[in-house]
């Protein structure tokens, strides 16, 4: 029994394990700001003559209840409810009703050319502006829905059937809506207006940014347009600062990897690389590392494309190709700023790699990312760029490869007996599987029928030891480097993923999907 539940029972608070039957949750009625409910973990459930029934996760948080009483100006009837249940109910109350988007389609009115060309101010909170032009409300609905469902990207793709709208949730695209084709241009124009793009330009790709508030949270969108056959394709990358969990001990690293990686980032000089495909959490890992080494006596400077999260106490610089400010040029100027730690968003070319290595050899710790499938391949990639082997051996401290795998949805998680072929593909024996069962999600409303909810990281850390250095000087072949790394107990990404499958955290199909490229090359 949890301590909060024990305290609630001691105080005589009613205990409820489910609250979906209460009228406000059932009818998706929200009477307090989203951010207040999310942060305080309190949620009004119903109203009666006695007052407003309120679910609380912490019975001792009397300050939040007093704030809520002053906010509602009504007496409160608190009940205790587990934190996870309250959080799920909050998302349900503030989530757009399925019928609402469909209703918007029938209410759409064409924006006048004056509205389209006029520069709009989007400083309002999306959850607090219901009385807007129908097209504006419709776009706001898509954005709110995507944020509340935890999407990282929103894709607006014109097709011959109309405008296809998809959300990338937990790394996988999921189709959501197809508004009628006649409203396609109005929706796309509205997004371009919000991003302060040239709405008259339809032939060239454009980039822009949108800054909005949703439930009191500041959320940035990186916007990219691409002209295609059926019109302009627009993709919005959602940068939700409130959703980012920074801290090396909070991103799911195994204890042994965490201890070794911490040792690397506290080294005064050298290069630490983080590798993986786009969307594998590399930036979050680097930000977490910077947050850990950040101190008053440290001068930390970053150059990024673009700056995704602003970190207090750290100087961050954006790449700007319009004025020819790229990674290599920016890095040269950073070196004149007397830095202790430098973070480079990505090493893309020989020039940037050479400056990074020179920086590390002159007393700086350099953190950066590289696009390779596994940790040993990072050294091979740098050698392919033209970096001399002796420079690699003397400057690289370690390489962390990572992936994000989807977690099984806890609401529809169910066990099953795996086949011999599945166990063989994972390299597992039947006795190594707990209770002889593996797990998967059957699909429910909480996970939108996917069987997955949330993600966790898998990591592969290669420390550049004396044996690895000797191999680099001898040959930079990826296969030879993998063999040398295996002798120093480096656990590959695939094996980390198999551990999650055996523990019932993820599924075999998900781990194989995410690690197959790296595994096939082993």
C-alpha cells in the first residue's frame, strides 16, 4: 500500500481507484487551467450542493487545495486517487473530443485574403481561445490534440484525396485526420502565417518557427515546408520544454553505463560522442550531460542547429547559414571565448571534425553527435572523413550509441507464450524468460490502439581504452573495432533491447525494428 493512500485513509478521505464515472471526466469538462491541474495533480470531478469534488494525489498538499478553492471560489470535497489515474484523467478532460474536429469540418469558412496576408499574433493560450475563425480553431485543434497525445511531429501532407494529417507518437507516424481537399490551402496558409513565412511562395522550401502557449506551457514548433506534386507539405517539430526530462539518472541508462559515461563527461579534455539516427534522443542525452557538469566555475558554450532547449548558465549559439555561420566557423569563434566545455550539435564534415579534435587536444572537453548505427562505427566514420588515426586515438574518450524503443502500454499489457522461432531470434532460452511468458499490448484507447505508450532508451558505450587505441592505429575497420570492444565487455544495443523484452518492458518486434540495422552489420 502506498504511503499517500495510507495517509488519505488516516485522514478519512474517500479512496477511489477509478474516476472515469465522475461527470467532469466522463464528459471531458475542464474548469481549471491545464498547467495547474498537471503540476498540482488535482482535478475537479463533479459539482454538487456540497461543493466541487476534487481528486488529489497528495493528501498532504493542502496549499494546492487552498489555491484551488480560491480559484473556483467554491467549497471543495477532496477524495484520494492514485497519481497515475489522475494524470490519465487530466489528459482525458483536456483532450479534444473526437466529434469536435469533425464538427469543425462542417463549420469551415474560407479566410479572406486579408486574413491570410495579415501577420497574426499567436501569444494567446490555445486552450483559452475558443471564439476564433473556424480555420484558425481547426489548426489549433490539431496542435492541441498532437501535444496532448505526446506527438513529437505533426505532418500535413497534401494528397489526391485531400490533406492527410499524421502525428509521430513514440517515434511512429499515426494517421489522424483527412480534412476535405477544398480546405487544404486554408489550413496550410494558416500554418505559414503562424510561422511568419512568405505565404505567396509555393515553389521553394521554407523554414520557420511558431511559439505558442498551451495550458500555460510555452511550446515551440519548428516548421518546414516542402513543395510536392499535390501542394506544399508542412512538418511541425514540437519542442515541449515542459515534457523534457533532463538528468543522466532520469533517461534510463543502466547503472554500469551511467557510471562510465559520468566518468567520461567529467574528464577535463577529450571528445565524447553520442551516435544514433534522428529522433533517438541524442540531444536529450547531451543536454543532460551539460546540466550535470554545469557549474559557476565552468564556461560552457554550445553551437546547435537549432537550439532546442535553453539551458540556464550555458551560452548557446544557433547555426545561421544565411550569414554563412556554420558549425566550423562558429566553433573557431567559440574557441576565442575561453571555454571549458564545448558542445557541437553534429559533426558533419572534415573541417568541423578537425577543429573539434584540435579543441580537445588543447585542453577542452568536446561533446558532439554523429550519425552512425553503433558506437564502433563512429571511429570508422571519422576516419572516412579524413581524420588521421593517431588523432582519433589521442582525442576520442568514448562513444555512446543509443536508440529509443517503445514501452508496452500498461493499460492493455498481456502475457503470451513465445514461439521457439521468436526466442531463437532474440537469442533467449525458455528458462531465461520470467515465467515462460513475454508481453505485448493488445491496443486500447489509452495507447490509440498501438499497444505501446512511452519510450525508453537502450545504450551501447564503447570506452576508447588502450586496446581500442591500438586497434585504431592498426586498422579503422568497424568489424575489427567491434571485436576489440567486445573484449572489454561492451554490451551491444541488441542485447540491451533483449533485456527489456525479457523484463516485460518492450516487445521483440519493437526491439528488432529499432536495432535490426545495427545487428545486421555485426
